[in-house]
C-alpha cells in the first residue's frame, strides 16, 4: 500500500487582499519503501507539498491519505497523535533540544508512547550505534559537529518506527562531503528499516540517490521520474 496518496489537492494562501496559489491539482502516490525527492526552485511549492504530506498544514481542496487514513478532516489533537505514531522528521537545522544529550534527544519521541523503559533503552542504543554515535550518546548537541547532529536527528526520526520519514532540505547546512555521507546513511537506514523517505531538496546529490524524483514548478507537478528494472524513466 502506498504510504501517501494525494488526489486533486490544491492550496492557496491569503496575503493581505491577494490570493496566492501555492499548489494546483496535485495528484501523487508515494511508493512504499522508496527514497523520494521533491525538487523545484524557491517558491515552486515543494515545501508546501511536504508540509501537507507531513500533516503540518491542510489543503483547501482534494484528499490526502497518509498510512491509509484520510487526514485533512482530522482535529488538531488527532493529527498530533497521528504524526507521533506514523511520521518521523529530519530538519535542515537539526531541531535537537540543546539541553538534552544525544541519547535523550533520540529517546524523546518514545516518551510520548507506552513503550516500556527497557525497550526504549534498547531501541535508542541500537539506533545510536547504527548511525555511528554510540560513543557520543552523552554529548549535548553543542558538543557535536553538524554531521553528527544530523545523525542524531536521523536516529530520532526512526525511533518510533514510523511508516514515513520526511526531511526538508536535510543537507542544506552541511558541506558537500558531510552531505554525501548523510545521504548515504539515510539511504542505508531507509533500506534497513523498510520505511519510505520523502525529501524536499534541490541538491543534485539527493536527486541522484532518489528512487523517485518529483519535479514541481509554479505549484504543479511537471514530471515524475521513477527507477525500475529499465533504469530511471518518466511516468
């Protein structure tokens, strides 16, 4: 089952007395267990599209299904609970809590669940080991490099075993070498955890690694490239 389906989705923002269309007639199905990138220039609508998929915003029209559930009519409280159970997030500025250690940052989303303490500890330690930070678990974010902080963010995004992980320009604040290493790590974790990753990015490194590339311009999807047995093809 596709983890995300959008049908005839539109979104318009009101700026003073002017209506500004952000997305128009978006039809998209994200493939399960795939690495998908949404690409477009600044102002193209890619961040709006990611926010709708992330249940952080609501469409003006159309239908959005995430993890098989129609989300646009959920209450704010239901959406908050739904995100905690089904979605993981990776941000370009990391969004780690500065007063918590790497271990505590990864554990934090699990504190909102009913997972027993022993199971929480086992999962957090396994994830920190998987991203190569087992020896830095007691460090605060300020004691870590940018690449290490993003590794913590990746572990945190996977802690609650989500159906979908979303990332907004995850390599934007990293140098090219560190960015390439983070992309490789995310790809590895995506395959091992069998979870769909969806990014907004104009980084060629991210686009080259993607299974699917969704290109958006002026609020409309203009092309979707997918990898299959024949290589990457436009669908």
